[in-house]
């Protein structure tokens, strides 16, 4: 899909995607706990991530208390999360940084967020967009896969895909874009066995046009 076509057709395509996608479940709205949840989510299913983050919240409830937590206790609570041994230390360190460097408030800039160990561009953008309402496009595996299939991006590099999307997606749609795409990716445009024949955007999709025969 050419850039001009993508920009022209974006509203139609995204409205159809929204119609096909169930509401996204947000376990938390508080920026600190969104940050913790997103850090835990790498290589982990949503249900496992949410359960682990909820367990931490129920036990500690604040950045101050989590910063003082025992590594072994945190590890036990997030043991089903991918890379749990690394992440147990990181969430404790993260809490300490938020308390000691930022006075308990999550910073409101991508650059500041990305100085925290374990926080990459995607995580920072999720926190900004989903918990603070600050326009940002988080490119996770769903957004990357769908964007390339449709033809919104030609790259396998998430940062380049983000740059491509910023040229196509109107700024007023950046907040909420990722959750919609995540649900579309889980229910319709799946990694394996995408439901292309039933998808209402297949006439706009490069992947469908190349594979329909």
C-alpha cells in the first residue's frame, strides 16, 4: 500500500478494525502499575501478566512498598511470567527509581522513561498513551505484524514501523490505537491462521491480495 493510499484510506480501515475488535481489558489505569504490568508483559500471555501484576498490587499497593520488597517474594508472585528471574529484580529496581528519583510519580516523557532499566520504547509509549493520555504509538508484536500485513509499514523494525505509522495515523488516534490493534491481532489478524476471508478490511490488505489465490 502506498503512503498516499494509506493516509487516504486510514479512517475507513481503522473504523472497520475497531468494529471487529472487542474492548481491550486494562488491568490498571495508574501509570506506575501500567508501567509494572507492561514491563512484565514481554514474552508473556496477557492473562498471566495481569495476574502477576495484580498479585504485586494486592501485596504491595504502592511504589514505596514494592521498592522495599524481597526479591524472593516478588519472584514467587510472578513465577509464571517469562524471564521471571530478571523481571523480579527489575520491578523492584523500577519502584526504587520512581520513588527515589521521581518522588513517586512516573515521568511523563519517553526519554525519561527509557532511562529506567528494562523500559524500552514500546513500554514507554504504552505508559504515555494508555495511562496518561499522551499521544504515542506503541508498536508491539501485534501492531508490527498487522501494519506490515496491511502495508502501512514495509519494515520489520518496530521503530521504523512507528515512524511509518506516525505519518499515516492522525495524531488524535494515537491514544487508543495500540489497544484496538492488539485485540484485532488476537481475534482476527492472528499470527497463525489469520481470518482473512472473514476480515472486513481484506480489500485494503496487501497480505490478503498476495495470498487469496
